């Protein structure tokens, strides 16, 4: 009987070990698998089998991009305590320290200063543990990327016509601080800057801003398949309602772009 019991225990231990192997660096998690199992055992099973066994391995979006999307979602939702694990994994997945730094700065403008500041602590601990110093972070002041003057002039004119009389200060800052400064910083590629912006907007339920930024993301090189995977990934990190709310908006953007391409 003792032998049978030992064999059964061994099988369960092997199953748990195999499941946990789906998630990289389980030991680096803020909440251990045993802690999760003591409260919600099915949650740990779904974390390993569905989140890491399926979602993180889906084609269409590589692990580097998924790391950027996840970090953006966590910052946008104010879930800073989880950032330590995901920042560490982002570095393992090929995201450079300067790109994480730029993502935090970028989301100060798109998700709020408090959420960006809250990200500094857990990410700073990861950088310190890995010995990452100022030489691996963005230089100040950076040499800006080239600006598409006609496109920016058209964007600025459209916003000014609609809202210049309502909030002239905000309209001015939008031009000067965002589109003539933040978006031209070179340490996060335009495609990746768009990626984290779209992810943050969807994660925080700001679907009204998604059409402009999803179009911009696709102009910057994000494919339709990748955009669809971003939304799918965010269902697990921002919840099904936020992901489902983004689908009609994305569908409309995809259809209009396809229609415009067919006319060319």
C-alpha cells in the first residue's frame, strides 16, 4: 500500500513539475505555485497549461512582442507588483533595457504619471540584480528620429480644428510633447512604440483612442495578424471584456484599410 501511495504521489509530482516547466523561471514569481494551489488550484493549472502552455506559444506574435504587450498592460492597469517577473522575462525574451525604460516613459503620457512611477521600483530591482547601468539606458538628450512633416501637420491641424478652442493647452502639449518629441525618441522603434500604445489603450478600456493608434501601428509595420494576436493576448492580462470591446474597433480598422488598399 505504501508503494502504491508513493507511486501516486510521484505521478502527481511529475505532472506538477511538467506543468510548471511551461512557465520560464517559476522560482522568480512573486506568488509561488504552491501558494496559488493553496487558494485556487485550478488557477495554477490554467496558468501553466493555458497561459504559458498555449497563449505564450501561439504563432503570430513572438515572445519579445508578447513581453512588451504584457508590460504595457500591467503598467496601464496599475499592476506594478507583477512587473518584476515580467520585466525579467522580457530581458530574457530579447527586449533591451533601454526599450523597457522607454516603455515606462511612453506610458507616463498614455497611462498617467503615477502608473509609470509605480513601475520604476520593481523594474529597478530587476535592473540592479542584473547589473544594468546607465550605459544601457536611453541617452539624454536623444537624437530624434526624422519627422514626417506633412503627416504631422495634417494631424495637428485636424486636432486643432476640433479641439483648439476647447483645450488649447492640451492641444499644444499633444503636438509639442507627444508627436514632436516622445514619438521621435529613438530607443523604442516606432512599430514597438505603437505596439505598447495600442496594448495600453485596450488594457485600460480606452477603445475610443484605438482607431487612430491601431492605424498608426499598422502604418509603422504591425501586421493585421499581429494586431489580432495582441488583442487575444490581452484577453488574459486585461480581461475578456476589454479584449472583446476592442474587436469591433479593430474589425472596422481592418475593413477600411482593406477597402482603401483595394482602390489603389
